[in-house]
């Protein structure tokens, strides 16, 4: 079921909120600004880009575990409390781990047999594959 919420139904005193009942849809069809925290329980689906401001963070409110993209383009993945022997970052495709960065030593590992890094080429061949 889809409904229309009019502007006068949204505006109110500071701290007011709009609750969309289960089974209903709430759509913003033009620009909207959220001056506080936007809470989404469940899945948020976006039909266009999500833009994060320069130097802003995606992650926990304490920014301990987060992704930061600086205005220079530098991207940082930060985490804390990951113990030795565990992975800090993984790339997984269809359930298979393609590579991982380990917390205890910062080493990159390639769990798939024969995987490695191609050096100095734009098209890989076995002569340029570092996979020992």
C-alpha cells in the first residue's frame, strides 16, 4: 500500500517523527534534508547515488569502526578490537574469499589455490604472477 504524507503532517515540534506502518511505503520525490539522525530499521533502498560529504564517515557513531573518504580521495577502513588470527578486511565473491588482510601482521593472503599478484602487466600471465 502506498500513501501520501502531506507537509503539514510532517512538520511539528523538535523531536517529532513520522512512522510508516509495516506494509506501507513512504517516498520522498524531491530533495529532502534531515537535520538530525535518519534511522532506518531494515533495508534502505536508494535509486540513485548516496553521497557522503568530504571528510565524513560511514560507520559507528564513535568512528572507531568506520570508512572515511577524505576530500583528497584517500579512503580509510578503520577497525579496532580485532584480535590476532582474524581478518580485518576481506573481498568475497559468491562465498569464496579472494583475498584478506590479517589483523595480527598486516599481511595480505590469498586463500584460493594459485591466486597471487600480477606484477608490471596489464594482462596477467603465469610468468608475471607472484604466487609462492
